[in-house]
C-alpha cells in the first residue's frame, strides 16, 4: 500500500486536533503536531523551546533578522536562529517524513510545505464562533469573554503565520484544501467518517 499524508488546518475551538487524533486511530497512522517540533529540535540541535516559541507565530524570535527565506542552518550550527530558519528546519522534517511513511499532521502550513507531493490530502476544519466558544469554555474552563479573546488571538497568529510562510496565501481559502468541513454542522465524529471515505476514494485504498 502506498504511503500518504493527511494535513489538517483548523480554526481554534473547531475540534480539528480532536478530529485528527480520531482519524489517526481509525486509519492506524500517527498524528503529529508538537512531535514535529521535537523532531526538528533533535535534528538541528536547536532548543525545542525556540521551536515552540515560533510555532504558528510570526516575529516571536528576534535573535537574528534579515536572513534569506531559504537559508537553512546546519544541524550542528546553533548560532543562527530566526523564525525563517526554524520554519525551514521543521519543513524539511515534514518533507522527509512524507517520503517515508503515512501520517496525519496538524497545522505547520503542511498543506503548503507538501504542495509538490502527490500523496497528500488536505482538510480545513472550522465551526461557527458560538460553537468554538462553547468548545473552548468546556475544554479549558475559561469564561466566555476569555474564550472569545483566545479564539481571536490564536486564529490571528495562525492566519499571519500562514500568510507569511506561504508568501501571501490566505489560511482560510478553500482552494488550498481538498475539502473544508464545518464540524458543528457535520459533527466531529462524522467529520472523521467523511475524511476517511474521501482518503479512500482519492488514494484507492
């Protein structure tokens, strides 16, 4: 059986990560999110904390600005740390994995990073604001006001990050993905069903 990769972009509170984890269990393949940062740290020798600081955020690291976008540090060279370098290092990890195994990846601009791979299917998960707020309140135990603030801030980080590293593309543009799903209308478990069926149709599994 051929290997394949599933990328999932998600609005904060839409349940994208939960859906990704359930899909990984259904398909019997790993689901990566923070694990990519750990792999990138181990490969480069750069602290995982720095990858976490820059994860889906722009301009959170300022140790060295002005490096060309495609400059990639050597794994043994820890002197050059910038957002661009950290993004490029983790992107190389994602591309390497895509040539070796099947997996699901949450975020990380993975649909763009793997745009030249033919074994990739990309999904975007979103839900109405009220549903996202209710989900965040239940999951994090915060007030309604705080849930609104977290959603606004997190989605802005993700949108800015995606636009920057994809050279102007918009994170919520449906043409970036094979399919966009409203998790509130479909239901999170049924999102898994729809995605699994689409993957099987696309790859003839």
